[in-house]
């Protein structure tokens, strides 16, 4: 039997249908930067799976009963209970979104000059570490570099490299180890429980705090039940609980697996660290019982983290991603293997091999998906990760030229994804005609959000 989503639509919203001419004009007006497009010119929006999920009637009825008290709100206690049940952390703080939780925790945990080690830091995570005068160092496992390999846990950290670093000259400077589940910056690949257990033992032995970036805790847990021997009989909730049990603390955006428009939390075991976080939170985010979240979102996330762990939901979502991955492959478009859950990462460098990295094949494919189909998605290649000189010419290319097609939760159905596959197949037929791009203007900071380009 094929998996199907355990919900039906009760309220829907229309999506814009546009002509090729309108899209060409809109993209040119946006400086060929999809972040500048107005959403009313986008037909299928696959830019992100963050804050874009459809809420349930259960979430909305809880939200309607939200308690907006400044201090001691009932909504906070429901939120905290839902998180404590899952994570067992004695200290839980809300924050308005993941990056705010990161800022508060890292400012309370790290000292300038310290180093954070990770399987891969997400970009805001890296930015928050660097803003504190610290260094973020990625130690992805070797299999992550082989995009075509079907290894099940390419999100793992390189254990040997972690041990070497913790025994090396920088040992005294390591302020934390951060494990991102699933590994968004590394192709959306999961981390195995074996890897997390090994990291936990090493960190405990060395006295280094181990923090989870748990934005996609349920999807990682699902992939563990599907791919890791010994976990086939476990529920996603059991795996997620075990993962949280292995770490000293976590930051988690709830805009992903909380299936809410806004929200995040910090979870901690250490009382002294929690006290420092609480002061920082009150000064910069909000009082400890709302931390920048509205009562509505405290309620939505408390319900959302329960719904997201439903095995029927996760099975259907993973099947949706695998099906689209298969359709892309059938059309001759390679993806980072094996398909994860929250996104597919298209190998644009291979598909558009006529374009060198300096002409941004990933960006070119993302623009082409918009021009031909009104589909919006994001480049993850040299435009985003490369290094540039003062004239905006690429000096160092990124290791891969990828495009991320993110899959919002409970939003699009099979017919929408069939349409995406059709547009991809159409591009693949005459991919050598897809034009490249050059950068016209780019700010120093957060360049990919603000740059303007031209076709060449
Ligand atoms: N950590 C990971 C792994 C993320 O993917 C994100 C956000 C964050 C932290 C920050 O959370 O957005 O709530 O501040 N990822 C989004 C994305 C933006 O599109 O992948 P936030």
C-alpha cells in the first residue's frame, strides 16, 4: 500500500497563475534574485520549508485559546510541558525563531576566540558564532562529499576528525560541539543514533558541551527508523527522545518540525547556563514565559511537535520527497543521494555543465525553474558559498553547485509535485540553452539575500 497523508484540506488558499512574459518581467525587476520576488508572482513556492507549513484545526483551536498574559501565561506552561515530555530538558526557554535562540544560547555559552565544531553549521548558526568573535568549523563525514553515494547517514560528523581536533593544539579552545539534525547545509542528510552516541561519549569524556540544532528532529528520527539497524521497531518519538537524551542542550527552530509560522526554543540541563540564558533572553527577546513568541504560536507549536511525530504523516512526507527525487532522476536531473525529507538538492553543476562556477549554474537552474514554471527555490552553490573579489568576480568556487527544492509541510499535493517534475524534465531536454549569470551589485554582509544579477 502506498503512504498517503493523514489529513485533508479544510481551508485552502489560491495560488497565482502567471504567464512567461509576466515572470520574465518580474524576475528582471527583481535583479534575478528570487528573494526580491513578490510572492504573488510565485506559483509553487519551494524557497523554504520554514514557517511555511499548513497549520491544523487542532493547532488553530489551541491558538484561539491562547493566553496572552505577559508573565506566567497558561500557553507557556502547555508549551513547556510538550517540550519537556519530548526532550526531558529541565530548563526550556521560548524564542521567536531559531536564530534568536542561537544568539541567546551562544552568547551565554561561548567566549570570544572559542571554536564550535559541527557536522555542518547552518548559515545563521555560523553567523551567530562568528558575531561573537568565535570560529565555526565543519567536520562532515567523508561520505558527504560524494553526492551520488547512497550511504544512509551522510549527515554524520567525522568521528576520527572530531577526536583528532579535541586532542590537538586547539583542544582548549573548543567551546561546544553542535550537531545539526537533519544536516540542512549538508544536503538534508540525517545523523545516525550511532554517530550521535559516539559524539556524546567523546564530549562527555572531554568535558565539552554537546548541543543539538534540532530544527528537523522528527524527520531525522523518521530516517533513523527507516535506515538504522536496531531502530526499525522504534517510533519516531522514541528515537527523538533518545536523541535529546544524549545531549547537554539544544536550540530548535519550531518553524520546521513545529509546523508553525513562528517559534523556537532553547533546552538545557545546566542550571547556571540556563540562568545566564534567561537574563539574556529577558533583555533581548522577551520575558521567560514568552521569549518573543505570541501566545498563538506557543499553542500552535505545542500541538505541532506532537502532530509532526505521527508516523503516518512522516511516512507520507518522506514518500512525497522520494517520489519527486525519482521523477527528477528519470528526467535526467541528478540529486544529492539518497533523498532526505525536507528538501531535494539538485546537482545543477552536472545538469548545466556548459556553465562554469563563475556563471553560477545553481542560480541559473533556479531562475530557469521560475521562468518556465513559476517555481521558486534557492541556490546552494558558488553564488551563496563562493568567495568574491571587489569587482564581484568569483575567486573561489563552492565545492558543489546545487539547488535546494524545499518541501513545505502539508502544503502541496502530488499534482503540484508532478508539475515541478514536468518543468524539470522540460529544462533537462535542452539544458545547454539555459543562460548563465553575473553579479552586478552585492553587499558585503548577507550577500545572497540582496545581490542583483544580469543574464549573460
Ligand atoms: N538551524 C537550521 C538547521 C535551519 O535550517 C534554520 C533555518 C535555522 C537553524 C534558523 O532557524 O529560520 O527559525 O531562525 N532554516 C531555514 C531554511 C531558514 O530555509 O532552511 P530560523
